[in-house]
C-alpha cells in the first residue's frame, strides 16, 4: 500500500471505529436505530468472546486491522485495548489496563442490556 492509502485508511478507522463505539453505547436510545444497535453490539461481543477463543479474550477485528495500518505507518507500542489507545491519543494519559477493561466491558454490558430491553419493549407495544 502507498503511504497515502495507509494514511487514508488510518483516518477512516479512527472515524469509523470511534463512531461505532459511540453508536454501541448510545444507539439504543433512538427508536430508528435500536435494531441495528443490537446487531452491532452482538457483533462486538461476538468478536470479543467467540473470535477471542482463538485470538485472545477481547479480540476486536477492527482494532487488529487498524493496528496493522498503524504499524505499517511506523507506530509502535500500542496498548492491546483500542479504548486505551484512543484515550492516550486524545489526552496523553495512559490509563491502566484494569481501569480501561472494567469501564469498557461494564459500559458495553450496560449498553447491551439497555438495547435488549428497549428492543423487547418496542415489540410488546
């Protein structure tokens, strides 16, 4: 890949992955996006746990692809967690793995519970 394409892919992944994370957390709030939100949450958990059986717990294929691009651009020493990576890039702070993993999994489970709840409720109305 040319360096231009790598930079383009890098910006794409920054944008797409960050928007997906926000959508996973809050997409259940809007009736028009509830079903898609539930699907994206299930794909996320599937990646973490099912693909994680082979690749390691918490594996995210989007993180893997983005990290491959970043590696090709010369980035080194990236944390295993994409959330930790984003926090460090945006703030300069390097949160500990326990803190990042606890908040990431906790908020994802909360979002999944909310998504399941509102999807069930909207079917029963």
